């Protein structure tokens, strides 16, 4: 199996032959704006587009490169449902499920309008979605029936279907009018358009946010703004919603196959797999398979789940080439709905808790945040408000989330399951070790140099774990991730891991 996980590269973010890939400067001065958008994925870019269209002076910054993180690691599937409609219906009722369907249908139209208006070359197309099971068991048939009923309550019109896969499904249904695209090419094109209208900066992390002063600090300058939008997947810094979200990673692979599925989104629910055919920017035809969700910090699970996903595909398709593997982060909200809107500070706006449905929720968030900043209030804004209180709907999720935090905050400091000597850390690998009388996060790079770091996440002081397939240090409490040498990859932490010794030290 060929992994590109040292940079966590998906099929979309493979090197493109196009010379038009935009590149943006690093911020090296102070700026003033109406709104600063932190995050250059689909949520941040669409928010910046809407706000700019509304006449706001906008600045957008990204800690790395545009859309190279979770947006560029997604499937590119756009659907009006959510991953578990029957669960959402049982928790919230048919009225809310219908509202969610309407919001997400609007989100897909938002993306489609941007594609048409800006002539974005991203392979956007309308396709059906298939929901099915492979095994003819009574409990599985009941599950399909419950999902169909939830879809109907939401105002969708599912019809019985067994899909267009090269293997048999026992039962299933089909929903028309969904969509697919290349999320990375969409964002690159959108960023290129925005770069001609507003200041856009890459490699510009937000190292502090002062809501009272209306200021975002970066290593090279400050941005003063009336409104701050944290489109960072999980809000940068400390936010109450972080205590209400479970953090997962899910594996994805791309393979060439001789028998690709029919166009569409294929959900195989008894095995929790998502399948689709795709054409990458290189012009090559691929099958994308996604599955194997596991909690962040379960360092042994990612490799195992990727291998299971690979075996699943090989049992059902005629694989003709190498496998490209990656993983992406998901934040699961305690009550089943995302957190979109104003936070405890009136001038700070957040968008998080999208679970596996983030591309469409990102488009919804862009619209709702723009409405909020420009003074428009709606029932949807109240429903998805990060300040909502839903104790009955949130209790189980909240309990699981905070049990995980306590387990790692306390338990990981007691465990001693680690190498006793730095010599046991192989080239290209990392591990927690006892060194010089203290616990350290040690990475040995391919040249043999050692990089010694504090294993304490600067966000909430949990101990990071080494993720070997992704070559990163991951925090199991709230999902912050760090490069092998300690640099911040994604928050909510706002700084990297503290260095304990010079690079190449003993």
C-alpha cells in the first residue's frame, strides 16, 4: 500500500499539473478590516466571498496552505441528508430534520452558484445518493426502513434501489439531486478569485485572539477588525463548545479499479463505508473509499482501519494499482447539530461540529455567519447557535467527551507503556520516552537527528500521542495536531509543542 501520509495528502491534493495554483503571501504588517476570517477551507472562503459581496472589508488568513487540511481531505460528496437521519429525527423531531434538509439543500445551491458564477473547474455535477446494506439481516433491514422514514419526514423522496455497484446489496434506497465535486480545486479557484478582491494570506497562523480589542495576532502582524470569524474546524483557543464535541479521525483511500461504481454517492451502512468514483486533477480515474472512524489519540487504530478499508475494497473491486491513504478530522457535537454563529463574545463567530458532513455545513455556516454579521436573524441561526442549551439531547455526548478528556488528562500521566531509551525510536518515527528524568516527545527524522519536545498540548495540557501513519503528534482530548518537529498543524491549540533540546541534541 502506498501512503502519502507523511504530508497527509489526499487524492485531491496530489501535485496538480496546472500552473495556475494560487499562492498567497505571509502577513508581515498590521491591517485593519471589518472582518478577519481565520481559516482557508471551504467555510472560511465562502464566508469571505459572501461578506465581500455584502460590501464588508475582509481579510482572510490560513495557518498553512489554502484547503490543504480537512476540506482537501474530504470525499467531495454534497448531500442534503446527514450521516444518520434516523438518529437526528429521534433526537430533534421531524420539524427540525426538515429544517436541516432545507438548510443543507441551500448549502449545495450556494456551492453550485459559486461554481457557475466564477467558472470554477472542479468537476461539479449533480448525482444520486444510494443508501444500502450488503447483509440481509432483520436488524439491518429495520435500520434501512428507519432511515427511509427519516428521509421522508425531512421532505426527501427516497425510492427503493440497490444502487450501481459491482457487488450485490441486500436492500437500499436512492435519493436524486445530490452532488459531487473536487473540493480542493473548488477552493483554489475560489481563493484565486478572492485574492483579486481582498487580502489573502497563507502560512499565517493566528497565535492569539483578543476579542475585547477585536484583534487577531499573527507572527508577522496584527489584524484589527470589528468581527472575527474562526473558520478553523474547531475554534482556535478556548471555547465552551470544545467540551461538547467528540473528536474522531476517519480513514480514506483512493485506488484505481477496473470496475468503478456508477456515478453517485454510495453509503454502505452495515460496514460503515462510503464509496464514489472520482477524477483527480491529474485526469486519472479513481475509486474513493472512506471508513474506519476512531478517536484521535488511538495511535494504533489508524493503520489497522486503513488496512481494513483496503481489504474491503479488494474483496469487492478489481484493483489495478497502488493505494493512496490519508485521514481527516471530525468533530461530533453532543446533540447532533453543528455549532454555527456568535460565541460568548458578540464579535467572535464560530463554525464547528460538522461531523462527517462538513462541506455542506461549511456552506451553510458561511451564509448564516454573513447574515449574523450584517444584522439578519433567522430561526436557523437560533437552532444552530453555539450558545444553545440542550441538556436532554446533549447529555450522553457531553459525558463521553469529558470522560475521554479526564481519561487522557489524568490516565496518560500514570501510564508507563513507552520505550525506556531514546535509541528505541526508529528513523522517521516518534514516541513518548523517559529522557533526562522527564517525559518527552521524541522524533527521529529520516537523517537521524533527534527532536525533543514537551508532550504537553498547549491547549488544555493533555499529553499528545504519536500518529505514525499521519506522521504527527495528536492530542486525544480536543484534537489539536502537531508536526513531528512540534509545529502546529491544526487547533484548537494556537501554538506548537515546546522544544526541550536543540535539534540533533543527544
